[in-house]
C-alpha cells in the first residue's frame, strides 16, 4: 500500500467521512508502524488484516479499517495498533484466529455446551482467544499514547473479560 494509493484513499475518505482523522497525520502523531491502512467503507468491523486477493504471500498482508475506526483520532490510533499486532502475528496465526472465531460462532449458534466440544475445537478457539488477547493487551499498553475514551477502554476490558469467560466455559 504505497503513499499514492493512501493519498487517493485519504481524499476519498475525507469526502465520505467529513472531518475524520487523517491516516498520515495520526500515523505520524502516534508514531504508528508500517504503511497506512486502507479504508473500506463496507467493513462492519473497526479493522481487519487482509491478504492480497491474488498473491497469497505473507509479505502482502495489510490493514483495512472501517468507518467505526474513525470515530475519533484516538480510536483510529488504537485500532491501528490492534491490527498491527495481527499483522505481526502473520498469516498462519491470522488463519487460526479466523478459524477459531468461526468455530466459536458455530458452537454458539448451535447452543453447544462449550465444555463438551472436542479438544481440537477447544484448541482452535483458544488460538482465536490468544491472538486477540495479545492485540487487546497491546491497546491497553498504548493507553498513555492513545488516550482512548473511558467507553472505548471499557469495550476493550469487556472483550478481554468475554474471552476469559469463554475459556472458563470450555475448561
């Protein structure tokens, strides 16, 4: 994701989101690593790590951010930090996170008692929980930098508590 595509993306972003925080400004202000993320107006999540659609090479992972990441400059910074952790985890861990989340959602949809699921499903769900926990803890470690709101901090702590609850249900 080079600077030309980021500049085009940022100008389109500004017209769509109005006074939304700017990638380049936020990246520099908070000393955020790597290239600027790519904006995706259709993304329902704050952020996600994607692979290149044609070339499945680990070096071609990139961060996509959705509209909710742009609620505040601080939210953009903390989402960028969270997704950068996933970027650093790499392709194999990302696949495990996605698979574990999908298995968890499947078991919840089927109203399955999580303590009765197979050990391999538990392991997969734990890959998801561990990968996400590392990313959420990185957000907490960056709190003095990002100064996210108390409600955003509460969301992170709620998510971490939910992961602990899921783990307790399984074991």
